[in-house]
C-alpha cells in the first residue's frame, strides 16, 4: 500500500491526501515533521520538505509532482483538464495557491496554532493583524475573481485547482479565522463547497480531533 510521509495539518500533505481520497486510492500516512529531517527522509526528499509519496521502492517528493503522477497512474476520476489551455490555467491556480495563498495565510496558522497550541509560546498578534489586514486581502480579491459559480474553477469541473485553493484555508480556519463572506462571497462559497466534499470533510474532522487531543 502506498505511504504518504508528512503531517496531516500540512496544506501540501492535505492536497495529496485529497487527491488520493477523490480517486479512491488506499494509502497510509506516516507522520513525519518537516523540522530536522532524518538522513533516510532526505534520501527521499532532498529539499527536506513534505509530503513524500512512497510505493515500494519508488518514492517522489513535492505535492504538485505527486498529484500529477497520481493523475497518470490513476486517471479516473480526472482532476486535471484534457484541454491544453484549461490544463495550463489549472496548473497556475495550483501554483498560486501553493505559493502566494500559503505565503499570506501561513503566518496566522503559525502564530495561533503552532506557536500557541503546540510550542506553548505566546503568539505574535501583530503578525496576525498584518496578515489579516494587509497581506491576505489582495490575494482573496484575486481568488474572488477566479471563484466559480459551479463545481470547479476550471471548465466548471472539480479538480486540482479547487483542491489546492481550499487546502490552505483549512489551516486558516484551524487558526480561528474564516473567509469574510460579506467581502468575498464567491470565494467563501467556493471553499465551503470543497470543504463539504467527503474527501475534505474526512481529513478536516481527523485534524480537528488531533488538535482537540493536544488541547486536552
């Protein structure tokens, strides 16, 4: 059975797990923290990042690489468009989510969850305030313009772009925040639809249970 190496609260690990769930592929999760990786892990992931997908002697790192590999290996249901131009648009939205969206939302999760809940140190709310009022709004503005009315952002079909955008927002919500539906109604509705899918719902409930156990 394939193994995903990484922690479930990582938006990149969650993205790959959602792909596997959508495709109905059974797998195991091996908890690996991205801090101080072992030599064995670095042999599979030279950049020291999670997730890593392993199936027997084969392994490959990077969530985007893994997702495209899984699309080739398990083509049904398709999560990438067949049309060349639509495929390019899907890749860009995935990249935008993996870089810019995570860049602006991660500080909130780091301060409110990693620092406060896990490290037991006081969160820097000034960093949170800056993220919420200065860094996040332009990114949400862009995604509001890209948000679909139907199932998916690309060709109206659910796929990798929707998974990639919705995943970091789970972390944002773990940190006690949410998308302001009055300001970004299309984005809020889009993400809510994705989070309501069985694939995401299962993962979110698992993560919430884990955080509840940490809180005690």
